[in-house]
């Protein structure tokens, strides 16, 4: 014999249906029990048969989950910087043993320690504790059709002394002509050629850099990048002035 569900069940199921656009603000009578449910719309005299969970499922995020996420982020950022435990410890004011225990889960992370570690890594607290998303994994290209340049920012450090690592695909020769058409800024740039042949306009000079070779130069000299004989891909490291000059439009 079928029984009407108790009053505590109907509102929950009704909300579930509304959220899935099965009913909109319509009174529902629930007939049946367990997981196989028959729902009849009183106003429209129609019946919907569906399978529903007995009760809402709630996924709880525990303190251990957060700690594991943060520990993984600390290790990943430190490794990406190429820094040892001793180096990060020196920058954060923590001992290397404390930092090691934090990374391996043998010590809880206090807010004061987390703040010091984030500062030492050149990262924000949000970068260490924010839930993971595709943005943490997928690097989206920035295309500049006018210059024939596509850029993937692989790593970016915050702060005035931060460094930016970018993969750049060049499809056009370096600009020729007046030096004032080139760009200059304080600091030094460095790049290595991953594929193809790149050329560097360095003042009035044109320097050819082939696959496997690298170039390092003072950026106070007006300069620009390009490709010769087809597309070239480079991996470049910029300081903050270089990043603002070459990667920020």
C-alpha cells in the first residue's frame, strides 16, 4: 500500500524539482517511498516518475582537506621557483625543519606561519588556499595578431622584483628601421630558442639566435624579438619592467 510522504520530505523534494526546472512553484504530492518516487502535480494533473536520493548529499570540506591543499601549493610553488627548504626558511623566518614538517603534514599550519610562507614565496594567501580550478592547470594563450606574437605566461611572481617566465611564438621578423621604433627599459632580458630561428633587433644590430642557443642582454638598448625563416618559439624570463614592456599591452 502506498503512503504519502511525511511533511518533512515533500518540501525537500519540491526544492529538488524546482532546481531542475521540473516544476516551478507548483504544489507537489509525493506518492511512494524509498528511491523510486512518483510525483503528481496537483495543479496540472500530470505525473513525473523519477529516482531521487533519500536525502540531500552534502560534501563537507574538513580542516585536513584544506591543510593538504595548502601543503601541496607550498611544495609546488617552492619547486617552481627552484628554491630549497633552507632558502624559503631564510626568507620566511621559519626554520627549515618547521617548513619541512609543514610540507609533509607532520605539523599544523598556523595563520602567522602561512602569512610568512606566502610572503617568502612571493605568493598571496589566496594563491595558497583558494579551491583548485582549471585556471590552476590550463595556461591560456594571448594572441597579438598585429605583431604576430602568441604568449603563454608559464610563471609569474608578484611584487616589484618579481620575475615572469613566458613561452612566446614569433611569426614575423624583428622590426627594422629607426631605433626609436624599438623598446627599451631598465634591467636585463634572457631567452632561449625552443624551435626555429629567432632574431633579436638590438639597436642597429640584428642578432640571429638558433634552436638551443640563448641570449642575454641589457634592455637599456632598444630591442625587439622576431623570427626568421618561419615561426620560432622562445622561452623568455623577464623582470618586472620587461614584463610590463613586452607582455602588457
